[in-house]
């Protein structure tokens, strides 16, 4: 896992995304995370996932 601009990502949201990736994408060992527009952007292979948070809770995951 690589984190870009990690100081701009909420620590608790980062943990939620890491746990999601470990549980639901266990076959993915290399991915990059970065802050996005009110989300955490994760990309690997040719897939982009946008983890959207509101009030510290994960409310949506959009896949592109």
C-alpha cells in the first residue's frame, strides 16, 4: 500500500479503508490511496474506488 498526501487524510477514515481493502480485496496487495474531493481515492490495476465519508462514517463506495 502506498499513501499519497497522507497528512490530508483523516486517520480514522484511513483505517476504515484499510480494513475494507483487507477484508474485501484480499487478493490485492499493491494499491495507492490519496485524498480526493470529500473522499479517499484508491486505485489498483485498472480500477478506481472512491470511499465517500460523511460525519466520519463510510456512506458510499463508487467504482470507476
